[in-house]
């Protein structure tokens, strides 16, 4: 558990340091993400982004448990 928490902390730190470059990646605007705009209403439902994040996190957790 300690390894996982330290690794996640380092990952968040790295993401914060590299944010100017990470913001240019079209992550969060992938095909399959639903975005509806109407008068006074804005809905964003990131289906594909959520699946991708889930797959990457599952892979990382699986690798750390080995």
C-alpha cells in the first residue's frame, strides 16, 4: 500500500510539473465523449476518456502488484 501511495503521489507531482505540455494533448476530447450544448445547459459525459483512464489505471495497479 505504501508503494502505491508514493507512486500515485509522484505521478500527480509529475502531472503538475508537466501540465503546460499535457494540456495540449486532446485528452478529454476523444471520439465517443458526449458533449451537448444548449441555451443555459452544458452536458459533458466523457465515456471514452473514462474507459481509457480505467484501463491505464488497471494496468498500472496490476504491474505494481507483481
